[in-house]
């Protein structure tokens, strides 16, 4: 079948898509920040001693006299020590004297030197004048400081505990421009014109003193390290399954796992995968280093989660593939109400440990903790892809977005749940697609870099260029998202003529590399064959076979290799053996479609499994795929009007050869005349679908053929000229796809052009034709299944040279399958 020959819905006019919005710069106050291998004079290792001599430390401690401390600001946080007042985006609060002293100590580290974590002893020395103080007192002050900061700045200012080291103050800087604002609408800073654009972000410095202004410049240099525009060395991280306590909801854990992966990918600008393959290899007992080697990853991520009544703990570590050593290990804890920030905190710490610049920002409190947990549960439900689970996710996200209208990720998740919502009625599905598109646009208005929103909008936008651009953007932002690559591959294939140099196979090949045991990856070898790359098709299956961990995966990979070779009996034997242990996804992508096309080629009845036409009655489609053309009465009883037939490619395409075989050409002409007042009406129908470049070269040769049979030569010539015009576009584009070769063959057959037909037929074996056709398109194999359209050219000696060996294989395989009782 021609892929997506008709769009059955009209997309709304696409809104402008704002790209390139920059995230807030991140400032680690009292933290460690490395940029490459060179350490500046303000950077130090977390284990280095606190700066200065004891005398200098004592002097600084004495200066924490609230009455004489100057006001200062860090980011959006305004601090007035003498008034014991802090002010932020969410309001203002008064702090106890000791709490303010601790804040001044942590904040004033910037004045002396960047990159310092203050230990508990440091704080006691500066804020308690070195007196003996118990842990209860210091813990109480830190807790009160955290509460005060959260009240006025949400999570834009956080006191972070570095286990066994001390504390650091982490503050986000105001973004410029704000998300959703075009850069052209912002005023440039008064810096030299030749400075990089990324250095023109507005940085709030200290509010008092000329010396403090210099310190603000140092802060700006640190905060404005490259965060996405500079080229970074690629790093691939394979996430292993998150381990969690028995009392943790598995769906919540799966959603948190997805959030952890997404945050690490965005914050570190790395390829981070959380694949079916890694999970299965892990469950088979392979070590982290072995899994990295199988997947070509540089690091393996390992994490565990425990949830208590008053504490959530996330433990993460990184294992380097090359050395097999643990290069990062840290535990992150929070109160249950603050658990939504654990993924970002862990991602920032991991990225910093790798010496990479940190991208992103600390999110504002745009969603309550309880609703964020519901969002994670819904994400876990969507990952299962189960019918009831998708419905449940939809209901949850509907409520979450109603209560949290500024929660961009919530709207993106709701868009995805709407897009994936299982419905049978076509009109309801069309309405869902419209809703999903608008929900995705709403998410993008809040966060132009929302990957899930870009993916959904990229599948549904009306403009091919916009669709491709959005999906390209999604894979750039999150190159480890195998689903994003999958959807980009579908869209590139759908708009082959609109591509400008992009490789239509690249997304599928990336998908296989990231997740070779994800069943959706298993159609990639068919796609490679359709583009004439049989070597790649074999390599893909070999890679899948090498990664396989279960008997069904091995058997199905071997079966697909046998299919490429035309060994259909072996395919059926191996796929039958796999049936006992294969998953539903493995059967769907690794067996059903391939088996159906084999049965068409061997002349066996087509099984109805997984036939789910959206625009035509199931029973009619099942009949035509089995080679039986319904009567006109049967079609009318199913509501199949002439107009509906020409808008139902799943039924129409396999019906065309059957009309010719059964001698019902006059009936097909009558259906055409009833649907189209004239040739222009037919062209208008094709153009309205926006897939005229595929519809016309596929259908018009058949229409020309039946018109000639009735002596309507003028109309036949109109269709032939139209088909030639569209085919010429494909030949100029030189996409390498098999379909233009088959359309060329159809035109040659209708025109009786022997040399042209011979040239087309000789190309077909380069694609593994007819064994490897990746679409259920009976018309595409009509040359060997008796399609009358090819009766004249089929007997040409040069054509027989190609067809005779193929037909001998089909005869042999049919006999072997029957002997095995699998026909």
C-alpha cells in the first residue's frame, strides 16, 4: 500500500514555531564547575581546603555582622541582611538572625573565590564564632533557610547538601529572552558587536560597591559557559533500569525513569538512552560495562529509588565503559513535596562531574508536587502502550493540566496521550488529532524546547517543512529518544520529495543503534531494502541478532534474514517456533506484516490478524487481500460509496488488479465516473490530500488502462500525461526508493513500451524484489501474481530472464510450505 496515500483530516493553519529560545544560565554558588581540562583561578576541587588562612577565615566570620552587611542580589533573589529580609519572584520573607548569617556566608563565598563548598565546620566558624554546636542546631538553621528561600524563590535558589562535604547555594539566573520570546524582541546589552550572542545574557551582579561589580563580572564568566551553541564532544549514556523499593508504584517509577533520562539528555546535551535493549541485557545478568559495549555507549547510568514517609532518596552512579570504573556516585534526598526536583539535581551533578557545561535552569514551581507525581505516573502508563493504560494516562493528564495551566511538560504529555488515545471511529480519531496538535502548540508556547510537544506537533502539523523541522529539532535536543527517531523516520519517508539532502534511512538506522531489540526497529531492514541497500538490510538484522537475548528475538531475526533471501518456508518455520515466547510487539513488527506479504506472493489466503483499516470496512479489506473482490452489493451494504472507495487506499489499491482479473473493468469505470465529474475533479481530489505525488502515478495508469478499453482515449491520455509529470519529479529527485521504479513499470505496461519496461524490471532485484516489500501492496508484486496490467510485457524475453528464477523460487517455496502444513 502506498504509505499514507490520503490524509483524512485537514490540519489547522500552522502557527509560527518559535525556536532557539535560550534557557536560563545556571550559577553554582559555592559549587564545583569545570570547563574542559583547564582550571581557572576560581575553580577548585571539592576536596581542596577552604580558601585562606585561619586568620582570614576568622576575619570573614567577624564581618558577618548583619547590621553592617551590604544588601546584595543573586539572580532574582534580593538579600537585605540588616533587615533580615529576602525578596524573590514569589514574595518576601523575614529570616531569623542566625539563618540570615548562614545565607550571607554561603552567598558571600562568591566575593572571595568561586568553586567552594562550605563544610559544617566552616559554617560554625563563621556563623557561630567557632563555638561547639550540635547537629540539631545546624540542621534546624539549614532547614529554615531552605524554607525561606522556597517561599520567595521556589526552586530558583536552593541550599544543596553535598554528602560528606558540606553545603552550597545554587541559584538560577534570569533568562534572556524569556521562553517564547523572540530574540529580536530583546534589547542587546552594551557589549562589543563582535562578542558571541550567548555572552549577551543579562546577569544581575552584586548591588553594592565597585569591587563587588568586578565580582559580578566573574560570576557572569562562570555562568555563561557554552550551553548548547558550542560544539561538544559526543557522549553516549546507556541508562539501566531504575531499581526501586517494593512499595514504590512501578508506573510512577517508569515515569520517573523517563524524566531522569530526559533531564540528563537536556542538561548535558548528550545522547542518553533508556532502551528496551538495555533493560533486557540487564535482566539477562550482563554487567554495566558489557551492556555499554553491546550498545556502543561511553557510560552506563545506574540508579535506585526509595520513598519514605518524610524522605525520598535517589542514588545514582556512572560507570565508564573504557575503564569499567565508577566515575560518579552520589545520593540525592528531598522531602516528598520536593521530589520533582531530584531528576534535575542529579542531572546537573552528573553533567558537572563529566566536565560539561550545564544547560537548562532550575524550574519554577509551575506544578504542585502531588500533580507532578501524577504526571510521572501518566508517563509510565504511556510507556506501556497498553490500550487501557493510554486511556488512564489521558484522564490523569487532563486533570493535571487543568490544575496547573503553566506546566509545559504536562501539556506535552497530554498532547501525546491524546495523539495515542485508542479510538476506532475515524471521525473521533480526526478530532483527537486536531486536539493533540493544539495541545502540543500550547506546550510549545510555554516551552519551545519541549521534546514531546515537538514530536506530536511534528507528526500532525499541516506544513511538511514544519513537520520535518520540528522532528529534527526533537532529535537534536534529545538524540537518545528512539521514539523521536522513529517518528522522524516515518515523516521523512512520507515527504521524500520535500527532503533536501536528508537521508531517509538515517532515523531508522539511528533507532536500531539506540535500541536494536525494540520491535519497532525491526522494520528497518525492510526499509533499507526498499531503498536498494540490501547490504544494510543484512547488517541491520545481524546487529539485531547479535544483541538478541531471548530465543524469540534470535528466531525472528533469522526468519527475516531468510525472507530477504526468498526462503519463505524457513521464515514460516522459524516464526512458528518463536510464537511460544514472542511478545505482542515482536509479533506485530517481526512477523505479521512480513507473513502477510509472503502469503500474497505464494497465493495463500491472507490472515486477518492486525488488519485495522481506518477508512474502509474490515471485512471488505480482508476479502481483497485474499484475492476476492466484493460484489457491488456487498460494498453498498458496507456503506462503500464510489466517493468513499476512491478515498480508501487500504481497499482501493489491492482492488485495482482484481477488477482487471475478474473482467469488471466497466464497473470500475462507472465508480470513477460516479465519483468525479471530470478529470479536473480527480486532480482536485488528489491535490486535496497533499499526496498527489504518490496517488497519481499509482492510480492514473490503471484509470488510463480502463479508459482505453472503453475507447475514451482522450481521458486515457490525460491520465498518462499527468502520471508522467509526477513520475518525472521522482526521477529528478532520485530518492532511490523502489516505488518510482514500480510506477515507471506500470506506465511502460499501459503504453506498451517494451524497452522501458525491460529497464525497470532489471532494476527490481537490486531491491530484493519481490521478497522484501515492506508494505502490504499487492499491486507492487503484480508482475509475479498475475496482474493483467502486465500481460504484454510479462512475456518479453528480457523480462523472462528476470522473472523465471524468481517464479521458480516461489513455486518451490509454495510446495515446501504446503508440505510443512503451514499454508
